[in-house]
């Protein structure tokens, strides 16, 4: 196993826009959906995603804040190994416009037409407890 730091992973994650966010549903099943990391990749163990408050994602997190994130990068680039990151953590739901502004990028206007003033918007903060990565040859784990 090779050693990498959260800072090392941050550099790799800068090229990965989407993660799959997995939650446990009311019936106990696992549900996953793609979420953009919004370029917010100065990774210190926290990931941030925006959603609408009426999405099943939000009700799943309210019921059980334990979530998983999966990232995959470098697919199909000749000469580069693939890179996978799996994150286990706890989600926190934030409904504060100051926090929205801190993590907002203009690209989000595509999904949220009124920006941080979009009715019902929620910021999901995932704080990692364990990060596992694989690069095709080496792998490692970081407990946060």
C-alpha cells in the first residue's frame, strides 16, 4: 500500500467533477445518484453538494446521515492508470445562505436558476471518516 495524504487526493479529485452519493432509503435499500463537486476540491475530508430540499436524497440523509461517495477518474486516457476514491462519512444538511455563497460556483446556475436564493435549496456537507483509493496498481486508506 502506498501512502497518500488528503492533499494528494485533492489534486486528483480536481479532475473529477462528479461523485456518486449513496444513501440508505426508507426501505433499507441503497440509492445512489450523481452529484457535482462544483470544483470544491481543496479536500480536507469534507465534500459539498447542492440539492433541492424535497429530493429523496435529503429525506434519506435526515433519516440516516451515514453516506458513501464514489469518484472515478482518468477513464480512457492512454498512458494513465484509472483512479478510484471511495469515501465513507456522515452528511450534514445546511440551509444557510452564507454557507451557500461560500461553496457556490456560477456553473450551478444551470440547475438552480435563482442562485443561492433558489427556493428550497440545501447544501449537503459530507465529512469523511474513511477514504479508500485505488490507482490500478496501488491502494491506500486514510482515516479522517
